[in-house]
C-alpha cells in the first residue's frame, strides 16, 4: 500500500484538489452568476483532459503509454468540450431549465440542490472516471505497450472517430431540417439510436484497457468504465432521453422499434419506415 501511495498519491491528490476546487466550487459559483447549470456539461470534457495533464505533470518520467494516453485524453476532452459548448451556447440546457423550475415549484432552493446533486456529483464522478487515466499515465512501465494497451488505444481512436462523426451528423441535421419533429435516421443514426454514446463508451473502455495494460491495479479501475456505461445507458442518459422523446413523437417510437439502441446494426424493415413526423423528436 505504501508503494502504491508513493507512486500515485501526489497525482491523485492534485487531481482531487482540481475536481473539488474547479468542478465543485468554481463552476457552481459561475453557474449562479450565469444562471446556467449546463456549464458543468461543457467542462466535463475539458476537465477530463485537465486531469490527464495534472497526472502527467505530476508523474516522474513520460513513457510511451503515458504520452499516448495523454494525447488521446486531450483529443477526447477538447473535442467534447468544444462540441457541447457550441451546442449549448447562449442558453441553459433544457434539462437543467426543467429541473430548476421543478425544484423551485416545490419551494426548495435550487442553488443548494444544484451544489449537492449536480456539482458535487460531477466532481466525484470526475475523480472516479479518471482513475484509468491516472494509472495509465503515472504507472512506470516498459518501453513498449502490451496487447491490452494497443487494443485500448485502437478502441479509443475508433470511438473518438465514431462519436465525432455522429455529433457532426446530428448538428448538421438540426441546422438544416425543415420539418419540426423530424427524426434523425440517416448516416450513423440509421444503424444506432445513440452512435455518439456508443463511441463514448468505446473511448472510456479504451482508457481502461490502457490502464489494464499496467497490471492488476489497472484492472481494479474497472468501476470507472462501468459507472460511465451505466450513466450513459441508464436512467440519466439514453433511457431518459428516449422516454421523453417517445412521449412526444410516434415517429420516434417507430424509430426505436426498428433501430439498434447502441451497437450499429442494420435497421429492422418496418412498415413505419416512411412515417410522418409528429412532435419534437430530436
């Protein structure tokens, strides 16, 4: 245990201080001033990249695994932050706006609710979910990657390309659609209802494999990709989105029936393939 703390303790503490000081306190204060809780989502990617740099700058030496993981984490975090920032520019995300009204209508303080349920949660999640980056970057290792490391790097690259393409296709669709409530079922979205989420999971499991390449301690970071996969697929992610959209749109309900939820797969041939739009689908 002493050897583990000697190797990873300083980097972990620095990351913990960043997550607490920036994600919890600074962003919370900024959200109050801006009246925009969704800035926490904008800085999720940037924060993950910053944690990787904190680990890298704290570590002694920079082997190939550390450099590769740092490059991938930076590319992932900056891309995600820029995309969400551009998407949310000028207005609070509708999910947080609805939550703000809901808490206020109950006579409760949204200010303190957001600190506890959003910013503290996000700060804790950031610490947990970057554990694979910590191990992959800080662990002293051989001059070359093992099989798990190369598999992880390849998985992260493919996932990054997939979510980038999916987000670009969705942004272009939203900017050019002429029929309100039209369902996006073209490009990657024809084969998966959430290709961007699927790509994100590939990236996170890729980071885990890079950590697992170091040995047993890396394998012990598996709660990080498991937690992220649950958040992405579970009641706070895709399931919440689909329940909301399915209530508004018969078109989206048909899209659900014919399209794979995550793993890209040819759609099922249904009679509703040419249905008319009905409601705010995406």
